C-alpha cells in the first residue's frame, strides 16, 4: 500500500464515507504524530503531513515518537506498519477474525446512576435531558452532552445552620460506563468505569470540600484557598486547593495511584504524607507512599476515549479492557500476563477490533465466548 492508497482513505474520511475501521486506524495514526484533524486539511497541508511522516520514517534522532507494540524497532516505521497491516486485516479478515467479529462486544458509553439524598435512583443513560431533581434549593440538570450539573440558588448558597443536615448525592458508573459531573462549587469530575463518587449537594462556605471516591476519576478542582478540596478513598486522602489530577483506587489494582497534571496535591495515607508535583504520581502500596515520574497522557487517556499504554504489562491492559467492555478475562497461559505492550487504540470500537490490534504483536491470541475473553499464547 503506497501514499496514494493512504490519500484515498483520507479522502474517504473527509467525504464522510470511511468505514468505522478506517476511522479508528486514522485516528490512532494521527494521534501518534500530533497531526491536525483530517477533515481540516487541504491538499497542501495533507502533503505536508505526509512529509512529516516521511521525516519520522527516516528516524530523525531529534524527533521523539512513541513505539507501537514491538520494542527495538524504529517507532514511526512500526506505527505505519500497524496502520497498514491493520487496514489490510480489516479489509480482508481471516476466518478466525470473522468468527471473533460474530461474537463481538460493543464498547461502553455515557452510562451512570444518580442516587439522591432521599434514596431515589435515576438512570442517567435513559433520563431525558433537562431538570432531573430539586433538593433544598439545588437544581440537578442533565445536559445534552451527557454532563450532570448542579445549580445552587441564592438561598441554598447561604451558610448552613448547625441543625441543618447536609444532603449527599452519589453518582456511580457500571462496568462499561463513564460520566462527567459538575459539582456545586464548579469543580469537574470525570468518572471512569465501575466507579462511584459521593458528594454534598452544597459545599459549606470556608470549610473543607469533601468527596468520597471508589474506582477511578479525573478531577479539575475550582480554586478556593479558604476551602481545601479533599478526595477520600478507603486507603488515602488527597488534599488540594485547585488543580487537575487523577486518582485510581480500583481494588483489583496492586496500588492506589494519584497522578498530578497541574498545581500541587498532598497525599495522606495513615501516618505517611507526600507532596507531589505536576508529572508525578504517588503510589500507595501497603502503608508505603512513594513518588515517581510518569507519562500523564497514558494515565488520563481513558478520559479522552483511548486505551494508551507505554511498556504496560498485558494483565494491566486487559483489566482496563475488562472494565470498559464489561467482560471477564481468563488466561489459558499465565506466563503471558507480564508481556509489555505500548500503543494507542480508540475506546469507541467493538472489542474484536481492539483484540485484533493486540494480536498484531504475534505474542498473544484471544477468543471471545459470550462476555468472557480467553487469552492465550
């Protein structure tokens, strides 16, 4: 497949006639080279994009490009190989590929449940857009883009009396669901699959803003130096004033991880305390807190609709796939769990396509049986 073939696919994308498989592959390809979106490219810009790809293929040592799947091989070359091989695979699927597709599992989506203070439970995936509830001067609204917003009246924003009970809501995502909520103080929270967040419907003036998290969430906290924002989990507390960070506290992970993108946060776990900087991640294993530098893009890729991993072992990658597609994972060969993988794959495609891209490593094979994925060598 030559440059003209790739240009043909880009033309199809621009015309809106590209298949789902071609779109997914193009998105991954463009992400690797930080190229502009295909639909905004004119002919000259498109050729400049190919020149940039050509520069990478010449292995310019000044250009940092992510490797895809196979270590020890030129990164950009491997990227193009994966792109072209994947396209050929999708256009000419083998018998095994066709069988896998017939047993396919659709991706997750914008799904969550909201439990109000009075115990009423609302399915946000099926609820109509608009006002969902009113609670003591608080209006809860579902927007057309799937966001949940809390609006506070002037009365509700007044300091609560000592006898006033604080009302709490809980938003929880199932396996295969994500959701975004704008809290009463304007802070934004993205919940990953199989997660929950409990929070007050009003944050009291000049007091700590406390929320409780299970699972994983990305936070963009509204700055308020008089009211620290606390994220409590079953093993630690993250304290901030206003910042962007990700907390992963899934119980099936070996450690609790807090990753900072902007600002600063203090992580408290028992008698251990740690202040981390942007680009760092705190790791809580047992009672021990440590900090390490990380690629933050890998950590928050889920929020942007991607599986993204750098030298991450297969078992960890499959846990993410399990949560997003709501499937169980079974290993026919335990020794393959530690195989390192590096790559980017879109969230918004059926599981068979994700698994087939992983199979291009030639190190792993998958079989779909209902909602169970069997992994073998």
